[in-house]
C-alpha cells in the first residue's frame, strides 16, 4: 500500500552514492600512497608488510571504483557492511605503523562519514566508538610503554576521534532524516488521488506516517460529519488497511483522546530514571503561539495510560484556523519520537488537508451531478413513455364503456389504440438508443459546473467566472 521509496529512485540514488563513495575511497588510498612516497620515514617498522598492505588497499579501491563505473550492483551484505571493511583495513595499517603517530588514524573518518551519511546517526556513532576503541587498544598493545611514553597524545587522539565522529554521525543522521522526509512529502500528491476516494487516501497517508516513523499505530480522531459524535481511524502494524474505515467511538473515549488543548502538540516518553524525566520525557509545543509550553504533562501521562504505550507524539489537525481533530503516533519503545517530528507532522497535515478537501469537493460534485442526471432521466421517462400509456389507458377505458353500453362497431377505435401503442414503443426505443449513444447533456453538465463554481467560491473564497457559448455567468 505504501512504499517509502520507488524502485527507480532508490536504484538511481544508490548508484550515485556508490560512485561517490568509491571515488573518495580511491582518492584517499592514492593520497596515502603519495604521502608514503614523499615521506619515506612513515612507516618506520614492518615497512615491506605495511607497504604491501597499502598497495592491496589501493587495489581494493580500484576494483570497487571500476565496478561502480560499470554500474554493477553491489551485494546487499557488502552495502550494509562496507564501512566495517574499511575500518578493518585502517586497523591493520595502524597496527603495522607508528601507533600514536600513525597517519592512518585519519583514515577512520572515511568509514564514519560513509556510515553516517548512508545509514544514519546510530550507524555512524557505532563506527566512531569502535574506531576510537580500536585505536586506543592498538596503540597500547603495539607501542612500548616507558618513562618517555606520551600518555596525553595516546589518550587525546581517540578522544578527538570520538568527538568529531559523534558530530559527523549527528550531521549525517540529520541529513538522512531530511532526505527521507522530503521523499515522503514528494509522495503525498500521488497518495492524494481523487479516484481512490477520501477513505483510501486518508488510510494510505496514515500508513505512510506510521511506516516512516516505525510506529506501532497511527490514530486519527475527527468529528463525524452530520453528527455530534466522533470517528476514529487506526493504522496498525499488523493491519495496514484498517485506516480506510472510520469507526464511531463513544463520547467518553473521544473526550479522553481530545483532552489536550486544541493548539498543543506533544512528544511523550515514559521515563525509567529521574534524569530522563528532566530531559526527554515530555515536550509540549503551542502551535498557535509557536513556542514551547511546560503545561499538560500530567494529561500526557494519562494519555499514555489510555493508549497503553510508552511513547507517543500527537499534533492537532487544523482546517484553516479551526481544530477539527487530532493525530497520534504510538510506539512501545521509549524515546521513539523527537521534538523535530512535530514540525514535520504539521507540515504533512498542511499538505494533506487541502488535498482531502479537494477530494471531498469532487465527490460531492459527482454525487450531485449523478442525482441531477437521475432526476432528468425520470422526467424524460415520464414525459416520453408514461404519458402515452396514460392515453392508452384512457382509450381502453372508453372502449370498455362502449362495450358495456352495447356498441358493436369498435374496430376503428381498436386500430387507433394499436397505432398509439406502436408509436409509444417506437418512442421508447429511440429514447433508449439515445441514452446509449450519449450520456452527457448540455443542461445537466452546465448546471453541475455552475454548482461546482459556486461551491468553489464559497469554500476557497476565490471568485470564479464561468463562460459559456450563450453568456457570461458569475457565481
């Protein structure tokens, strides 16, 4: 039903990333080889083995770059673990070289960059932590300690590697998240298709949001049309199609889910420790005033109990300046949502509401036009079919009166009734043939367009002009 990426876009993006990564790996390997050629003092031990290892890494980089130029598809296992292979190469080079003073230390930043900007924050952070730990262990294991051992340099370099790696992982994860959000925003117009109807469109969007945030459920509560009650839609992991159906809910449950102020957006996570409660357990944001608010924390805790979840994010659903409902995303894992997700969800809703309103407008136009066409057909049937049969009924009644009166000459009257019946049958056949040949008539179409222009002016507040071949019409 919902796919975060299309196959074409995904393959194109991966081919560009693979080519860029392979070229950067090759440039880095050749640069290290050039530095060793210019400054032969590095490495100062195991020189033949270290040089051979570096040549093998250059050959490895050349092979990968050649494969990307030929647009060869890398195995999925290699795409997921390629950065760890580079970590292994630089670990071996550091172990064979000067340890603390090894120039290969800076090579660790390449797999950190690759993991961060391809797979996100956690992947980049894992590579940074492992690289810093490997460098520390490698230095302590291969460098002889003594009175001249430089502890500050041995400890400072892995600390710098870890801190810079964390910053790279954070920026890379943020870039990956922005790219995914942009992909979802680009797919919203394709999901908002009038041919699918409102129910399927809302269901597809809810499942898309649930899948994007890896949430367990997505809930949408809104006021039911034509009644004073509320309806609830649910997209859950085990049943993605459930959101296409709106279920009426009890007023008590609706009041519990709408107990937050209508302008408040909240990110909540249950806290196991006191420091979590002070930092990330609750984040409230006033959408109308555009500022953070510390209120409604107790209400959020009660909502978590009602929803039976450890984490949730909720934003108001607004149409213009009026709040018409509320959207929830829930997950059992703690800290599943971030503060920045509030702005993204509000932006998605701003894109979705006009599209849904347009679908509703088109549906009403189609329903009104169909009803008008049914009424027109009924009038045509009455005028062209029923009235001749009424005349036939009157003629038969007259014949019955003559028969009961004792009249014997009724042949001409019978022939007149048979002729009238034949004419009625011919008219009915022509009418049915006309319905098959053309289903659109100028009168019904023009009136439907007039109603559409009137509703467009009323709802969108833009004055519309309708020009026909007869005159200018202003609605």
